[in-house]
């Protein structure tokens, strides 16, 4: 059995008694806890005010007499007004955050019989919200002749019976949602609603979470924030382990994920625990999970469902208790249909699926993210840089307008801010710096950064020189980008989704493949012809 720690208030009335031997005829809840035959208390954290120090000393001595094995730890906590909910909740919240809880090593019982009613309510709220990771403990006297022991019981935390106080969780929930957004005051309503759902799932479930969305939309950052929130609530004690599955290729993928035994293959000179085992008691983030092979997918599924897997070269299974967060920028349903992703693994991941929109779909959030990126730059470089008013208005006018494609999403924004801040040696980003950056971004997104000569060579390869000369220069730039996107995509549908990512959300029909097919036909081209020429 794990050691048990009780946390509770000194009862200034219930725990009080005359200092003579007759006190043992009275039920005193704090002392009675340590007199129970079926409850071993290894440590008692006794919260009391300085005004009741004499009573606290007296009660602690009685506990030592009846339960010598119990370690008593007094904790001084004074209130200006013990019936002020805000003050009591705030001080208990701070206590909960600072206390070195270890739920894996100890059981915790939160005693709510003593203290003011406000203190009892606050202990209830903090325990249900997992800031105090334990069970509620209630004690009461027994009827009949006087006797000091009484009885004890734990309480079922069924919030459906306490609707009248459910609103008290609103502030904590809002704080958690803000935490997941790194404190950024985002304005996109759909994104904010999604984050509120993520917050509820993060603190109430250990089921896998699937984060979908384009590269640079913030999947990795959100996964880490989910872990940090769970750690703050004492729901995980292990590490956050992140791996980009696109980097796991060939035979090394199995070894990296599941570990291996010494001598399992050439070069295996020592045992390797593997990423899944390293994430024990923590969170494992498998980014780009769609890049895993079918064999690896099967083993990941078993590890999720049973918490066990077989390292390479071992005949003995190992265990790891982790929560999985998966990320992908690919359509896993399409991959299931194509046979490249296991349908049973997708079904297991698809319980909690959240799709992060790209920056182009959250243009109203560019302004608050701009300030966030400047703060990150200041922390990273130790040099604070800011916009002057004219430069900020010019940058936001461009960034929030249709000319800004934000193909790399928040990575593009972070890189843009870093460039401007680095080149503004005076500490102020001015209009010329913004104008230069706007030109640089335009070149980047139009492909000029890679060289316009290369774009023309691509078009000549596909169309021929004579046909190319018949096309307006404006259309050449667009067509070159479309062809490069097609060549970087595996299917017509994937290329269509990439090209029409922004506008597809506003249309009733999202047949991007048909739209792309018609565009190519304007120039006498088709998918097979374009995709085959590389």
C-alpha cells in the first residue's frame, strides 16, 4: 500500500476541548482521523491560523500520543476574512500549486469536515479540478455514548448534484484555455471554441488526442501546452516526449519507437529504451503520424490499448503508461481508403480530433500573435524591439489582407518578425523595414526567392517555348506555382487541397480536384502530364 497523507484545517470549534483527561470523551475530528483502525495516516498536513497556535500544538500532541507513526506537518495560513471566498480560494490555490504532490507514490485525502464552510467549498473545488490530487475525506461522530473515534468516509465527486456551484469553475477553465494559447488574446471565435474543448478534454480524459492541420499551424506547441496543463493539475508525472515520425525511416523506426535489446542487430551495442518507454507516466507526441509504416502503426495501436509492447530483439514485453497526442497535416481518412493507414488505429485516434486552422483563416489573430512573437524575440535574444505606430499599421494592413498568403502559417510570421527585429538595430521597426519585409515575403510566396529563371524553365519544360510566349506574364507566375505544387503532391486531391486551402472553407462544394483539373485544362494540361514530368 502507498503511504497516505491527509490535508485538512484545524477545527477551531470542533477540535477544541478542555485540556484535562475528559477531552478523550469528546469527538474531535482531526484527532479522530488518526484513531481509525482501518485508516493508516502516515503524514498529516494541518492548516491553521496563527491565532489558534496554542490549540494546534495541543491537537498535534494528542495525535502523536494516539498515532506515533504519523508525521505531523503544521502549515500556517492566515486570512483577513475567513468567509471571503476570493481570498480563501486564492490562498488555497497557491498552496495547491506549491505543494510537492506525488500521486504515483502517495495517496492523498482532503479533509473537509473542519474549517469554515467557505474553506470546505474551496477544498471541494480544488480537489474536483485536480489541483489537489486526492479524494475527499469526511468524518463524523457516532451516536450513543460519548466516544472520541467517530467514523470516516470518502465522498463521491458527482458534480451533477452541485449545479449551484458549477459556475465557480468558469474562471479556472478560462485560465486553462488562456494557458493553452500561451496567454495570447486570440479573437477568432472558432479557434477559441476549439481551445475550450481541448481544455476540457485535456483535464478530464487520458484518451488519445489527434491534432490535424497544415504545417506551421501550431500543433507541436499546442501538444506541449496540453502536457504542461496536465502536469500543472498533477495528472502526469513523466516527461513530454516529441518525435517527428517523418524522420523515422526503415529498420531504425522500430528501434527508435519501441527500443531494442543489446545485440538485436548490427550496431546494437547496448539496450535502448525507446521513445514509448521514455514517455512512461507522461505524454508522447507523435507528430506526422501518417508517415509511420503499417508495422509501426500496429505496434503503436497495441501500446495504446494495452500499455505493452515488444522491443526489437526481445522476447519479453515491457510496459509504458503514457497518453498519446498525434499530429498530422495529411488526411488520414484518405490514407485509410488508400490502405496506407490502419483503419483500427485511425478509429482509436479519432475520439478527440481537433483541426487547427492555418494563419490565413485566422487573420484577426495576427495582431495579438505579432506582439507574442516580439516577446519571444526579446526573451530569446535579450533585446526588446517594437514597431513605431506607422510601421505597425502598414505591416498589419498587409498581413491581414489578401496579398499575404502565409503559406508557412505561424512559422512564416515568426520568421518575419525575427528578420525585422534583427535588422532594426535602433530597437524600433520603422516603415522602410516593413516595406522591405513585405517585398521579401511577396518574393518568397511567388517563388522569386528561388529564382524566376527556374520558374520559366519549368514552364518551358511543360508547355514548350512557343506556347509559353502566348501566356501573359501574370498567368505564368500563377501557373508555375500550381505546377510546382502538383509535383510536390502525391495526388490530384492533395494538390487541390493545398492550392485552395483558404477559399474551400467558404464554398458549399469542396471538390478541389475538379477545380484544379479545370484550371490545368485552360492551358491544355492534365494531372498525369504535369505530375509525371519530374
